[in-house]
């Protein structure tokens, strides 16, 4: 089935795809990263999502980049608007802030790519926004309704591992649906020169199987060290298995504390830093933390300074 027939079959309008579809084709594999990767933050931790007026706040917190959400709700997709994109670019230049990634997060968590045909259009919206803002990748989230793990009759996820680290049974019907949908979308990402990143609750090995089934190096992994630790995975081992070329970006957070490097933390951040050095990771590190209540600037500055030193970005 060709890409146009996919969208016609699902009843989703394809008007939003025209800008990306008209771009010239790039090479088969994503180019090596070029540029000064720094420390960024998710816009939902910075303030209201999709709000370019938060850019001065990011600069004040010593951040170098922002991961920008494409939209807030199905009827509220600000990054489609030319004026919103232009405001981002204007303030980004003024405050020397880069927009390294576009996130299709909350939308895909509520309206799963596996079951909601219209969610494919939001991914394409994000690709177009990435082109407009100069971002290198799009985060596609698979949490909540989008979770790809199988639930048993009691509504529980099934851990199939007998070892130290978890490995959950997948919902094969959902996985196959996502694979088929991504096969239709990835050519648009390749044409645009934008990688698509899988951020989800499953193991690195399971994600790599999805990438192999889709069959494109433009589909990569958006790795969250906090989520993966919380799900019981071998984070250093997974990062080593994935390798630099299949990582598009890394989220830094710790569920036990908003202060990275704190003794209360559950994530072995020094081990993460050592493996990222080992594999030659040269892309953005993205804070997914807002700090303690009413201490955003103080705590974010501390997290930026800690991350730069720990991950050798100074």
C-alpha cells in the first residue's frame, strides 16, 4: 500500500503532509551529527507547552536548547502556525537558544499511534515543525494509552524475565500496527532529514526489533534514563547495545529527586555518563525536570552545571 492510500484508507486528511512530501530526498542514512550539542529542556518542564515566550526563561536558567511540543490537544496544534514558528525563531536568535527536537508526546499518549489513525498526522506535523525550527529529530511517545506492553486479564503488564532486569511481553497487535504506520511515515521523515525517535516503556532490544521491522535508519530511539531505570531495565547495558548512531537524544531525569546527582537518586548517572562517553554520544542531553516547587531557576541552573560537568560538556 502506498503512503497516499494509507491516509485515504484511514480517513485522515493528507493536506498537512504536502510541505514535507515536496522536500528533496536525502541520503538513505541520517548524516553524522554536526554542531554543538548542549543541554536542553522539555518545554513542559519550562512552562506552558508550545509557548515561545518561555525562551528568555530558558536562557536565564543557562539552558542552550528546548524540546518543543508540537501541540497541546487535537484541536490545539500551535506549531502548525507560521506566526508561532517565526516567533520561536526570532526569540531563539535573540537569546541564542536552539530547538533541537520536536515532541509529539502527550498527544500520542492519549491518542495512540497503534489505534488512532489521526495520530499519524500529528507526527507529520512534528516533522514539518522540525524542518521549520531546525530540529534534528521528533520524539514519538508511547505511554498511557500508547503503551505497547501486553496487559493480562487482571490489567497487569507481564514481566517475562527471570533475571535481574525486566522484559515485558509486548502487545503484538499494537506493535504490528505501529510498524505498519511508521513504514508509511518514515519516508517523509527521511525526505525532511529528520529522525523519528521511539520513547516508550519497552526494552532497547524490543525497540531495535521494531526498527529492524520498519527497515529504516531514520527510525531511532529516544532514550529516557529515568523511565528505563524505573521500568527495571539495564540502562548502561541498553545504551551500549543501542549505540550512538541509533540514539537520537537522551532525557535526563530521576524519579526520586528533581536534583540530578543527588544522593536520593535512583539512576546511576555516573554509569550513564561513562557509557555515553564509551559509545561516543555527541547529541543533546535534555532535562526532563522542573526542579523543586518555586525553585525552577535555582535548581535548573544547578542541574545544567551538574550535567555539563558529569557528561563532559564543558
